[in-house]
């Protein structure tokens, strides 16, 4: 059954690469070069692993690998509520920040504040993370792909 699932993805990635191959270069960067071709290669690796019994040879159970330990942790209602409110506060704050400041400014700011406050990272690590976020948003999308993000409400 597991191999059928792998073959399904093999077909999906192969068809995606085939259909997108005739598109103009700028249109096929993400769907073909970033998703379909790497996905196809990863599916071929998985097929090799399944066909050769790679996991069983490496000491695995053959029925999958255990990636995480499972704990049955029961939190009290107060802790659950606090974490839920914290999550939605960051989520809504990020959305409002993007709406007011624009994604190019708000997302690095959100990453900086989240790493500093929730992640309890040092200032320098938080700044590096925010800088990398800015470089990804600006460098990849605005500079390389020439797609401009909308300005925030405060800058319109």
C-alpha cells in the first residue's frame, strides 16, 4: 500500500514537470524547478528505498521510523488557554502588522519580536533571523522575481 502512495506522487510530479516544461521560464521557476523536479527526484529515492528494503538493512522496523517520542502530557486548562491566546495574539498581530506596514517590513519585525520574546533568543540571533527574513522577502521576490509586495496602509 505504501508503494502505491509513492507511485501516485511519482505520477503527480512527472505530470507537473511535463505540463510546466513548455511554459515561459519565469512562469515555470516555482512549479517546475522548485517543486516538480526536486519532488520527482525525492520520489525516485523513496522508490529505491522501498524496493531495496533500505530501512530494514539499516536496522529499522521496515514499517516506518519513529521520529518523535510520544508523551501523554495533560496540561491544565489555564496553560492551554494562555498558549492559545498567545498563538492567536501573534497571528493577529502579524496580520495587522502586514496590513499596516506591508509584508516587507512587518514579517522581519514579527520574526525579530517572536524570536526575542517567545523564543527567548539573544538580541543578535533575533536580528540575524529578522535580517535573513528581510533578505528572503526582498531579495527573492522583489529583486530576483521582480514581484512587488503591496505597501502597507501607513505607506500608501
